[in-house]
């Protein structure tokens, strides 16, 4: 079954995002969204980590025919989640990333291109072959060791390959494809 279902249509997505946003805001206000912030600064960081938008566009065919999809953090967190524990060049020892597999997110959109052009918040971008997604199943991670990624620690979204599961990924090419602070994915 399509993990995104009918929630991609603008008429159905908007109320869903509103409801998810209200639930998330309520959980943050009552301290039910994980660990309760201990300071006002922690509360601001937790709220900022929870609020982001990912744009997907290009050669896609959404169920409603849209060519541009906007997904907020609540929608991404509502997708089936996976964990990858792996070593990276940016962390000491093995760490655990959590989030949906990028292929699970894009496959229902019927990507017609061969490349993903992924852009970060600072407009840095990388090109990744679409064939990497079903082959290696990289995550669109939003958590590191159970905590939401923030802009300060490579969030809110970080494309992470399961490096330890595929030794051939331990190289500069695939490290370079692990882009962080993702804001946009364009299928080309």
C-alpha cells in the first residue's frame, strides 16, 4: 500500500498538516513530545527542530497531478520509520539515525528522472543517482541517537547511507552524497 496514501492531495494534505501541527504543538506545550526542555532556549531549539518544510519537485507524478509537494516535519515523522546504526566521518563511533527511507517517500510519486538534485538550507547541493535509493536504502534522517536533528547538528534532515552495511560506501563519493540540512529534492 502507498505509505503516503491520499494525504498528498492539497485538499487532503492541508487539513492533515494542520491537525498534525496542532497535535505536535500540543505535545510540545505539555512536554509529551519526548524529553521535556529544561530551559527556554531548549524549548526554542525543540520547536525549531520540529518545524521545517521539505519541497519535492521536478519529474514526479503525485496522485493529484501536482508537480510540487511540500511536506512538513509532522508528515515526515508520520511515515514508517527506520533506524540505521553506522559509523560516519562526522561522528565518534557508531551512531543511530532514524527517519523514513527516502525511496519509501519518493516511490509513490513515481519519479521519472535518473538523478536527485538535493539542496541544503545554505544552497549547497549534490546530485545523487536515483538508483542509489532502492539499492542502498538511505534514510532521510531527522533523529540522531533518539534526539531531533537541529540545524546546528546537521538537521533538520540529513540523508544518511547505511555505511557499515555496505563496505563499498565508505568512500568520499558516498560521504559527499550524505547531504545535511536538506530543504529541497528535485527529481531530474
